[in-house]
């Protein structure tokens, strides 16, 4: 009996996908419904982006003040690298916003932008010229201000293509009030897209649980976009990322949030995109969604 029911369900799903593939109006309506839900999802994730960046905006200046102790009485932290890592670990632990931040690293660089040490066990940033990789951080030194910018750390591209890195810097000052170093943190766009995807998954699971619905979660993919392209988490099918790129999201969101439908490998999707200015100019999130 159970096998018969299973075969019936399989046949129903197969028939539904086939009908969608040939353009039955009901499937188009379903795609529009997915787009409507995607708008709600994009709003949720845009709020999450503001929250995540806000943690860095508040926490990094506080952390930079604590790290000023490394330069007390003219000391040079380059002479005691283990102490730098210990100070970074303690600072992140003691500053509430940094302790919950979505950053993948925290680091100290000198006033020329050369990496001294990060908080990770294996440090690939020591000696790197961060100012060359991320020219925008020069403003942190010259103006003594909090700065966010983008660039790319060296490394092989993913299966879907290159990644991009978002970083924030705050000057670390010595006893004399002069900039002695930089407190640096950040994340890659693809890693951040994974965080946003996990966030939305939890939101959708909670909504199902609260409503008592035993149905399945929709199929969905999240991307971070800007003028250089769209960046999805590493397990996203490339055909889906390519479809997002084809939407020309910076252009479509120039006047505000955008939404629509599209077909990818014979499946109907709804999509919605919204700018996230805190993350960067012409930057935003896209949700690609298909109901089951």
C-alpha cells in the first residue's frame, strides 16, 4: 500500500513538472506566488544585512580602543606576535557586538596597511599589503575614521567563479593620539550569502512550525549582488547564479526593489531583489524561490 502511494505521489510530481515545462498557466501563477514570497524574504534579509553591518559599525571602534594598549608607551606589537593574537581574541570576546559578528576574521595591520596578525590559528594575512588589495582603507589612516570597502584576497576562484571580500577598518591610536595601526575585519560575499541563506532557512522553518504546517520548504537560493556580478554560496548550481547575473540587478533596482519570474532548467522561479546600502553602493540581495 505504501509503495503504491509513493508511486502515485512520484507520478503526480513528475506530471506537474512536465506541465510547468510546457507553460501551463497554473505554473506561471505559482511563479508569481513565489515572487510575492520572495519580496518578503528579500525584505527580511535586507534587515539582516543592516543588523550584521551595524554590529561591525558599533563593535570595531570599541575594539580599536582596547587594542590601543598594544601601543602603550611607544611599544611596537610586531615584536610580540603571539601577544597580538591574544589581544585580538580577548577583544572579540569582550566586545558584545564583535562576539556575535558574522566576520570570518579579525586582524591588526600597521599604519601602512601591512598585516601583522589575525585571530585565526593559521594566519594567511601576515605581511599582506591590505592597502594594495583594498585601496579604500587608506581613508582610515588619513582621516582617522571607520571605513568599509571591497576588494579580493588572493586565492583560487570557486566553481561558480571568483569571490569578493567586504572589509571594515578602524584606526588604532597610540598614547599620543596618532594612528599606529588598523583593526580590520570582514567576510567574503559568498560566505555572507551562505549566512543569509541559513538565516532565511531558519525563518521559514520557524514560520512553518508556528503555523502547524507540515509542508516542505520551498527551493530557494540567495545571492549578494553589485556592479561586478552576483555572488552565491558555493553549493548553488552555476546555472542559477548565471540566471541571476542575467537579470542585471543593479539596473533593475536603481529605482527601488524589483521582482519577477523566470524559468531555469524547466522549473519556474519567482525572484526579488533589494539594495542594501550599508553593505555598499549599488549592492543588494536577491532571493530566487520556487514553491514545492
